[in-house]
C-alpha cells in the first residue's frame, strides 16, 4: 500500500554523482624522478596516486615556495628538503626499515 509512495520518495531524494574533484597540490621532496621516461615516480602505477586520483585532481610540483596540501618525501640523510615545506601535511614513505624524523 505504501510502496508507491516510498518509491516516489526515494527517487526524489536520489542525488546524482558529481564529476567534480577538488584540487590537491602535492609536493615531492627527495622523491624519485618526475621524468615520464622513468618507471619510478609519483605516477599512475604508484598506489597512492591511484587512490588519491579517484577523489582529487592532482597537481605535482617540487617547489617549496608554492603552496602544498601534502608533501611526500624522505627526510632521512643529508637531504632534508621535506622540512622546507611549511604548513603542509608531511607523508613519509619508504620501503626500508627506517623511522621518520620530522
């Protein structure tokens, strides 16, 4: 008896999926080369790029003066470029047995 009313209500409240993806500025510090000829790098084969690109429009850069939402890098060793990115979330990614020191 109430099924037609329930169907009409659920059809009227359905929201279509949007194609809009908010921008996400990602800075890369001490990361693999961005060269397209290289197999490494923050490219489509990398799992974090795949996951983030489903929800965001990704822009990559290596300039500490440009604003960044997230910084990916390795702060270990003599090159600690990741610390020059201020006011950004820092993500430490490694395949080695190392601990970050932010």
